C-alpha cells in the first residue's frame, strides 16, 4: 500500500498546512509531506489570506483525497480511534469539537492582522480592537479548558484536535509580541516544545521565500 501523502503549501506562512501536519502526527500517521506549487492560484489565495482553506492541506490516503482540516481530523479520528485525537469523555469531546470548530470558522480579524510568519518577530506590534477581541476570546478558551481539565493540554493530559487547531495561534502570539501569563503562557511554551511543532518550525527556517511579495507587507489594520 502506498505511503500516505500530505500536500501542504508554505511551512512558514500556512497555518492550515501546519494544522494538517499536526493532525497526522496525532493520529500516528506516517505521511510524506509534499509542498505543492506556490504558483497554484488556490495556494496563493490561501497564503494571501483571501481564503482560510481551499484544497490545502490535502491528505492522500488509501485512494482518498481529503482536504480541509476538519475533514482530515474527523477522517483520521475514525480511522485511528486508538490515537485518542478526541477525548473519550462525551462532555470533553463535545467541547473539543466546539472550540476546534470555532477556530476553523472564526477569528477573521486575527487572521487578517496577525498572519502566521514563523521567521518574523514584531516587538511592540500595535494590535487594534478587532484582533484584540479575538485574542481575548482565545485566551478565555484556553483558561477555561486548562482550568476545567487541569492541563497541560487544552483537554487534559494528552494533545487533541483542539491543540492542533490552536497551535498556529501560539506562533502568532510570539511573532507579534502578544504577552501571556500564568497557565496560558505555560501552555504556549508546551505547544512550542511539542515534538512535531519543533520539527515544523525548524523546517520553516530552511524554507525558501515564496515569490509572493504581498506577504512582506505588515498587516496593521
């Protein structure tokens, strides 16, 4: 049987590609990661923040073509239930799906104003009211989950789909100098130390810069 393949765009800029990679890791799936052509209009649209997710990431597995991170998460959870990508407890599982879905569909101001860029650091970055409200909501989700399920991950002792969905936000907070404290700061540190996360970040540092000049613009609006 052919080895599964995960199609991604940019390791440095694509939060959705990172989520797909982390989901495969959670499932224990040994997928070959393959970067697609950055000249593809759909890929450019995703990198330029004109679309949250079109066809990338895309998981090719057992003759199936699965795109969109929610579809990838649900398919992998069905295929590998022993991986515990979702919590066993029904209440925790419902919360996990809810906050993962909120990240998948929401926080548009944060996406537009604080795009993912793992190689950048913007100390003192000015954050306007729209993304600030998104940040406050995300931090409140983290505090509630960490307090209720006791950490160190959002849903308790093991990383889940929720952590894969919120991991790129941790990188945004580091890039744009968003200060965290207490349990949220500890959680952010744990995410960045997570094995697959560290692997992705290291690869992003070596990635050639894509020929999309608009990505160089600071999105302070």
